[in-house]
């Protein structure tokens, strides 16, 4: 049985959203068990079975589009997407279209409108955050800030995510308030809070309805894949669709 996380947010009734965990699939170690990525070295047959399990369990009528994520800042419209498009966010205003991103430490964000058929799924590691993936995605949705809800899915927590001074510098040069998202632990090391960095970017855009952000993929080993922890590992998926 699939172990899914359902966002705790006041989304309208036509929104269907969730994040998978690593549990409930057929893949064997180190991809055990619900790996959904074909790009990490897992047995393709196992990945196909996992994807089918996901589809049948959730009653999805079609496959979700698989992005080629590159830690960039490109957001792509779902129904205009080509096969395996290079992008780190996907959005749509069409019903019965599933938007999804895959992660294993990076931050997945799910976005929806309170009043209209309008959704997005965003993949945001530190490089994507710094490059403006959130800003580009929100701009593409073309909705007012107070009409949007955002859910922050499972990502590496601040106690486990250590970066160098060059990362801190990149963020602070763009926004001095970003320094609040970093905690220095040694001369050349800082703990970085991806959740806080994302919230800061969303707040600058005027978005206040932000939910989630209470997991750590690195420390919750039994529940989540983590690239930083295991290097060779699977990927979770965060999905959102308009269910009408």
C-alpha cells in the first residue's frame, strides 16, 4: 500500500495533491521501494510498476509529465510540453492535467488558486531558488498573490543541509534578509534552511498563505529518499491536479 502525504492546506475541493514517500513500491535497495525515477539507475521494470501502482492507487487517468530537472528557473506550461522537457516547474489551468516534480532533498512546492483552475508544481534546490524558479513560476500563473496557496513538501531540513560561504553570498547579495535563513556552524560552513528561503521569496511576492515545511528528508530515513544522505537512491514525486 502506498504511503502518501496529503497537504494540510485549505485548497478548494477540485484540487487533488499529494507527495509520495519511499514506501509502498517494488524497487529493491538502494531504491527501495517506491522509486519513481528512471534516471537514477533503478531497474526500469520496477520503476514502471511503481508508476503504475501510483496511477492505479490514485485513479489517475493519464501519466504525469516527467520533467528533465536541471536546477534552473524555467517553468513550462503542461499541455504545451514536449517529451521530457527541460524545466524545473510545470503549471496549467486545464482540468485533468497532473503537474509533478521529483525530489530527494530539494524542495517541492505545490501551488493552487483559491478561486480558479490554476496550479503549479515547482522543484527548488538552492540553485533554483537563487535563480528565481519561484518567481518565474508565480509570474506564469498570472494570479494575485492573495489568491494563491502554497504547500512546501518534504525537503532536507536546516540541521542537515550544510553549505559553503559562496552559497550564503549568492542569497544575501539578492536579499539581505536571506541571512536569517543561514546559521554558521564553522568558519566555512553554514546550515541552510530551504524552507525559510522559499518563504522569504514567496513573502516578497506578497504570498502569505504558506503551509507545510515540517519534514526532513535526510533524517527521516525510513520515510524519504535523500541524495545527500545516500548518494545512490530513488526519487519521490509531488503531484497536483485539477479534479473536475
